[in-house]
C-alpha cells in the first residue's frame, strides 16, 4: 500500500470518518490489496473459476454440506492460502454490529492442523467488514459459522452465495500443561506493549 499504510492503520481509521478511507479512496485501497475492483470481491458468479489440483503434500481438507443452501469452498488460485467460505443465507448487519453467518458446511481439517477463519481483504478495504472468533478445531464437526463485524456507519447486506471469509489450514502443536513455581529468566523479562521499540 502507498504512503506506508497498513491494515492496522486502516482498522484504527474506520471509527473516525475523517481518517477512514471512503469512496474512491476505499476502492483504490481495495485494488491495491486484492487486485479486484468490482462486486466480484463478494459474489462468486462474477469471477473466473480456477482449476484445483491435488495438494503437493497429500493433505486433504474434507467437508460435507449440511443443507441445499451450502456452497462448496473454493480457492481463487492454486497457491491461495485459504479456501473461500460462502454464506448459506441472506443477512443484514447493522452499523457497528455483528452477525454469525452460517455456511451450512462442516469440515475436517488435516491431522495436526486447525482451521483459521480469516477476513477477506476486499471486504475489509471496501466495506469495513472484519472477522472474529476464527478458530476451527481439528475435532469440531458442527456448522461452520463466520462472525462478521460491520465497522462502517451503514448497514451491510450479505446475500446467499456471497464469499464472507477464507479458511486457512495451519499446523498446530498440542503441548502438555505443566505448572511451575517459577520460570526461567530471559533478557526481555516482563517487557511488553511496545517495550522493544517504538514501531
């Protein structure tokens, strides 16, 4: 992004109408982040389909549709980090409000992984939509819901079949928990909240 802008600056700016990007600025920002400049950032009907190939490491992400409203996850390219998740129903999210958007799919991530439900950059840049509570455990088999936050001052409509988030499979460690009376000292110690530098 130009001018040293980053996503953290963008999120801080959405609460201030004088600093948050709007109109042409938001559209330009979205183009820089995603390369998408039209409504195809949300709806799959306006974007080309990408042929998928078997994973090079043999990993398999299994899923099942829970209703006829579900849409199978897709990837925008063969090297895309995440699979796009689609809304199974219509929703309207009010200004500064949230909604749990159902996908009507259940998933089984590869062994040793968890699923991270991440925001879509186009929705964040153009519509101030963010994702929260984005962890799908390896043993979870329920309906995958996406918590969408609308940080804008306008209502946001989600239509059935819209892409609302992306699912990224990440490796995870399952450590045993051991309580100790003290822990080993480090050079950093208890320093936090900017103690290592200004930026």
